[in-house]
């Protein structure tokens, strides 16, 4: 799964957290911005309620169910900046990626 694949899946599933803005920061691979207020998915680097920083390969492993999100967080592979409550709501977003 590539960055473009992930972006396409987020876009086609309208995978957002209602009323919240979430940014996935994959470093050099790019960023995906989920604007739950507007119901939009983009690649802009905008201010977010929660920013998830993770390497693309770790995100892919998580999306495929090979890496547990809690383990990734505890190992420092996944970093959360901002509202942790919003991050907890991302389980439904991740489920949409697996479809």
C-alpha cells in the first residue's frame, strides 16, 4: 500500500471524525488532512485538533492489522499531538481503510 493508495481510500470512504480536524503526518511521504467539519480529505498541511505522526510503513502495518495501534504508541512509532480523545475515535476511520 502506497501513500496514494491510503489517500485514495481515505477520500473514497469519506473517512473523517465528525466535527474534528485530524492530520496524519507521514514525514517525507506526505500528509493527509481529514476535515470532519467540512467532510473533506486533502493533502494540505493545515492546523488540526489532533496530529498523528507515524512512518508510512508503520501506518500500513497498522492498517493491515499487523501492528497494534497501542503497541505502536507505546513503542514510540506513533505519536499523538493534540486531543487524545480524537485520536481514540480513529478506530472507525482505520476500519474504513480495511474495506
